[in-house]
C-alpha cells in the first residue's frame, strides 16, 4: 500500500471517531501502524493473537472507546470464538480492519493464503458479521464512517476487508 493510501485510511479512522486500536502486525496494511502510533488520537495496543485483540478491544468498547481490531484475514479464524461470544452475543460494537489475504485481488496471493482467503466471506456470514470489501481509496472516508455507524447501530462487530490497492 502506498503512503498516501495509508494516510487516507488513518485519517478516515480518526474522522470516524475510532480512538482505540488493537493489532497484530502483518504485511498488507502495516504502513498504518507508525502513522497511528504517532497520532495522539489513537490508543494502540499490540497483542499476541487476534483473539486477544478482539477481547481487549471489546473491553475498551464497554469502557466507552470507539474501537477497531486490526488483523490479517487468517486472524478472523483465530478470533472467531471471541468475535462470536464477546462481540456478537454480548452486542459489542467493534470495527474489524482485515487485510483480505488470499482474495482474488490480493497482489501478494500465494498458496499460503488462498485456501483461507476464499473462505473468509462465508466465515463472516456464518458468524453473522456484516462486512464490506474495500479495493481502493475511492470513498474511503465514507466507507469507514458507514462501517462505524453500522457497528454502533447493530451493536456488534463489522468488518472492512482490504484488498487490491491495499496489497501492493
């Protein structure tokens, strides 16, 4: 992902009110991390696993924060129990920022990711997590704002899946 796109995503998150982010570093969207860490608008929490990230984000949301949990697509598999039991069952709004590894548009696609990537959307549907695929920076701010509004209206996790231009 180029620097302008990374800055656009961070700006969109800030404008949407996101102020607490858990993350497991990965390759596709990692350019956003130093930008967010240097921005006082965000409280950043590095975690050891995506499941831990979802649980910590849920606790912060219950404490009044507007939260996001950033992970690679394979991290949805790791955290699905936490997404379901904490996010969906208890009604905790949370934005899942997911690099959509293994998608058709993933420019770094390989045998390591494709088998899980092609099953990501069916998995989110099985968890009853609303999602949107984001392929480029067009309308990025509006898409993030809409996702935050949706997560708050539903009172449960919503996922943005980043691919194509975000995987360069």
